[in-house]
C-alpha cells in the first residue's frame, strides 16, 4: 500500500512540473547581447565608458582571450516587475554585475561551476528583479579557467527563466526528495532495528542499498553542492557551452551507485543462495561488481587528480550499470526457472525497480549525460527498489519464521531425544561401573587362581621331584630285586648241581657214600635249598618295589599259606615257570600244579566274595 501511495504522489508531482513549465511569463524578452575581450578593461571602465564597442558573437574562442565581457539587455514589457533567473553559458566562472533598483546601486555576484563559493543547487544562475515597462542592462564577466579542458570554440548562450517557474520546479523536486528520503528513512530505521535484533547478511546489505539510495537522491538533486560547494577537483567546458566540474557532489553520486549495486548484488546472492545453487551466475555477479567498483575508483581518482573524464567515462559507467542490472534480472529469471525457494517472489518484487534503474541508465546514456537534478525517474527507481526489496524481505521473514517454527519443533524433538540418550548413557555408565566391579572381582579371583595355580605348579614340581626320586629308588630296588632273584636262582642252581654230583658220586662209589661226612654234606645242601634267609631278603626288596603287597594280599585272600603267597609274588613279577622252579628247587611240573591249585583257590575266593576274577593269574598251560 505504501508503495502505491508513493508512486502516485511522484506521478502527481511530475504532472505539476509539466504544468509549471508551461507558465512562462510572456512579457520578458532577451535583447541584444554584446561581447568583447575583457583585457584591459576594468569594471569601472566598462560601467562608465559608453564608447566601448560590443560585437555580436555566438561563440567564445579561448585562443583569443580567456576572459570576456558580456552586455545583456533584458526587456520587461509587462506593467509589473518580474523576477527572472539569468543563466549564461559557459557557466564555468561568471561574475554578474546588475543594478539594484531598491538600493540604487550596482551589485556584484560571482557564480559558476568552478566557483567554490557558489552554493546554489544549480550553479551559475543569477536571480534578477526587472522593473515593469523597462529595459535592464547587466554585465557578465566570463572567465575560462586555464585549469579547465576547453574546446577551440565555446557556444555562447543566454537563458532567461521566470523565477516563479524556477521556484515551483525547485519546490517540486525538493518535495520529491523529502518523500523519497522519508520513505527510505522509515525503511532504513525499521531494517536497522531488525538487524540489531537478529544480524542477517541480507538485512545488512539491504541497509547498504538504502544508504546508497538516500545518498543518490540527495546527490542527484545537487544538495551536496549546497553543503559542500568546493573544492572543485577538475573542470571542463563542452562546445555547447555546458560547463562541468568534479566536486564532492560528483563523488557522492559515484559512491552511492557503488553502494546501490553492491547492496543489490549481495542481497540477490544471499536471497537466492547463488553460491551453492547457481555458482556460475554467482561468479559472474561477483566479477561484474568488482569490475564496476574498480572502474569507478580509477575514474574517480583521475577526476580528482585534475583531469576531467566525465564526458568520456559516463557512457561506459552507464553501460556497466546496465550490464549489472541485466545480470541481476537474469539471475532472478534463472532462479525462478530452476524453482529455487522464494525466487518467483524475488523476481516479481524486483522487476519494476530493475526496469526503472535500467531506464535511468538508458536516459543518461542516450538523452543526456549532464545532470541538473530535474528528473523524477531516479526517485521512482529508488523508491520502487526500496519497497520491492522490503516486500521481498518481508516475505522471506515470514518464510524464515515458518522455517524457524519447524526447526524449533525439530529442536524440541531433538532435545527430548538427547535427554533420552543422556538417560540411556547414564544407565550404560551405571552398567559399565557394575561390569567394571565384576571384572575387578574376576581379576582378583583370577589373580587368586593364578597364585593357587603357581602354588600347585610348585607343588607339582616338588611332587615330580619326589616322584623322580621315588622312581629312581624304585628302579634301584627293582635292580636289587632282580639281582637278588638272580643270586638266589644261581645259588640254588649251584646247590642242586652239587647235590646231583654227590648223588652221581654215590652211585659210582657206593663205598664212598658210606663215608661218615657225606650224609652230612647232603643234608647241608638240602637245607640250604630251603633257607628262608633268601626269601626274607627277596620279600624285603619286593615290598620296597610293591609297598603293602603282602598285607593287601593277606587281607584279600586270608586263606593263602605263606608258600602260596611266595608263589603268587613270583607270578606277580611275571617270572617264568622254569625260573620259579629254580628258585623253589622243584621241577617245573610241580610249579604248574602249584599254580593250578593257587588259581582255583583264588578264583573260588573271588567268586565267594562277589569280586571280578583276578587278572594276574590265568589257567596254566604246558611249557617247554
């Protein structure tokens, strides 16, 4: 709504300007304009010497002179006094001399583009009050400065405008400036407060465009000429008589355009996220903006250095502005084509501002490079741009609010999930502490088991050493048992052989058998065959190898006689029948019969006691 009201007001102001431009008073007429070189005539000579001749000329030639006197006659055919504005081209540095009817004295006023003391919005103009039904003569000293770039010939032009028309025009553009500045100020304050509450790159760059817009409309109207009339860095006069100077107002115009384009480009990049979604167009926007900024900086430095480049650089400047604006519009169109978020809204909000800005650039490029501030098109461009961007930002703000609400919901769900995860984490930590305590207990038990295992290992090693000693002792006893057995066997064999020899000797010599000592020898031999001393020695060594053998045998088979126990021990150590017969000094058949009787006796005892059969004794078989 505010957008429509502002545009309607500017259209009404435009129609007011057209109506005012047609209200020129018909009673004013410009008379003869005389020209002569200024040297060597002073103002007193010009004012008092009526014999000086002024020629007719439509142009001034700097090669002839750098200063010229002009004598201008203005006729007021009306019966009433009229106020008019007199402008003389070239308007570089002019000094006006006119007669003040009220004070009845000549007045002097210096004005022009190169005059640092001329603080008018439109420099080089003089306000005259012309009495009715009279012809007023005034003089103008035109100076063509050596600092200015001058053509070979400068067209001379004198222009009269009714003061009422000038005032109405100034009031019109002053009102338009106030309206534009008020709208920009409200938007600037609103967005600045929004940026302070929530810093956002888009809002920051939008504030930059608003500052640039306010600076542009102020400089375009020429109000910086009133605040800062000087210094004038460089000067130039065109063949048409138009004079230009590069002053702080021109610097403000170029700076404002840089701020406007920089803000518009950066807002478009941030709004449409071209860095990630349209990288090629994003690079083109960045390079285009940098190129324009570099061009503006170079031109500004050259102009401030004393060489006036505006007639040559303004065309390129406006072409570059058109290029950047066209690139901005193309970016919005491509973003809409790709259906990027809010791209269609952005395109609709900025179509009219981009059209107005492009029209301003085309106007300066095609119609007029000069600027007198009497144009409402920049106000339309600035206001439509500010309001269009404001609408786009407002829509984006609503979209961000919806996104924020959705994000807050997701954040709440995430916070709940995090809380649950924290509880789960605490539970896991508690379980881990229990597990660690259990592991510590297991480690302690394992350490106790290891210590016990080490103790058992030591005991086993000690037992192994003991067993090794016992094994060695057992082997020694077995060797001794075997040697004892062999000794007894050999002794009995020897005694049996001696007995046989004595029997043979008795058979060969019966008379010898009757010897008194021979029966005693035979009895001695027979007695030695049955000595228990050898059995006692054998039994001792046997029990060393087989401890508690005879006790267990006696307990298991109490019916066995000592002879049967002796025979069982021989079978236990697996002696053959012949070896047992040699030990007992009997024949092998007697051993077999004894073994049979022993087998039956033991088997009967096992069966009676319900024990399994003894495996050490088997049914005896015949042996060779």
